[in-house]
C-alpha cells in the first residue's frame, strides 16, 4: 500500500505542475481530478475483484485529497467573504462527496468509471466557482495556495499512515456524507429562519431528502449492487429543488425588505 500511496502522490505532483502552467489560479486548477486509473485488458476481466479493489482504493485516495483541497478553498473564501461566498462551493463539495462516497458500494468497473466522471465534473464546477469568488472578493492566490497546501498535506499524511482508515474507502461512507449534508441543511434552515426568511417550502423539501436516509441505510447494510446510483439520482433532483427554493426565498426576502424600507420613507 505504501508503494501505491507514493505512486499516487507522484502522479498528483505531476498533474499539479502541469496544470499550474495552464490556468490563472494554480491551486484551484489542481482541484480538477486528472488522475489516470488502471485499465483492463479485455471485457472478461474488467470486473475482476482485484481490479475493482484497485479502482476503489485509487478513488478513495483521490477523494480524500480532493476533499482536503476543497476544504482549504472553502475556508479561505469563507474568511475573505465573511461567509457570503461559500454557499455554492459547499453545495458542489456535497455533490462531489456524494459521488466519491458511493464508490465503495459499486461492483463493476463501468459504474466506478461513470462515478469518477461525476467526481471530475464536480471538481471542474468547484474550480469555476472558486475563480468566480476569488474575483468577487479580491482573493490572493498565494494565500489560497497556503490554505490548500495545509489541508492537503494533513490529509495525505493521514492517508499515508493509515490508508485503510480513510472514510471514503468504507461502505458506510455514503451514509456519512448524507448525514453531513443533512446537518448542513439543518444549519442553513436555522440561519435563514433567524434572518426572517420564509422557510416553509424549503423545510418540506429538506424533509423529503431526509426521508431517503432509510433507503440508504438499507443499501449500505444489504450491499445492494448498484442501487446507490438510482438513489443518488433521486437525491440529486431533490437537492436541486432545495437549492433553487433557497435562492427564490432569499430573493423574495430581499424584495420584502426593500419594499418595507421604501414604504417607511413615505
């Protein structure tokens, strides 16, 4: 395993150096997953258990380090924006971790490859949103680099010491990611309610998402091959509704505040 970890670290170093010459934000660019994965020699062996195990270990390493980079970016943007610029970044990270944490519950190379494609797509979305927020809040590239270096180094050191303990390699990882997302939604509801935003419809959708926990627990316990992908699709649709409803509620609240201010001036 030590050789695998060292090999993956070398690959990421090469990717990091290559990408840093292409994009304006070197650190944010490294958030895009470009790590190669092993390929099978033919259709008969592509779902060989040994190959599947390698694919899962590779994805776990990528997921752990990518999450660490995202944490570094979110921490930095949160600081320079006083919390105003990280909502979309957190949502994209949730989507990334939903994909990454599903891989332990997959059993074919096609499913894993498709899910890795989703991880890569979310990484690109995160990079683009990072660029937007860096421009909006006059972020400093060197400060961002320092934040991501710190969080990534900690994650890599932890992985190198105990690779089998990485949470993204466990079958319960998807449930852990789901619960973390549920906690963030609950905190957001409290924040919105504290600001006087009408959260009636938002809470209804949040409750619908929370109701999926039972199905997810069953998948984790029973090891239902591939069932997680179907469940993820339904949760993703509800997440989209939740986020758009939050946006609408915030816009309506802002309109109400401006209207009240105008009426008060008359």
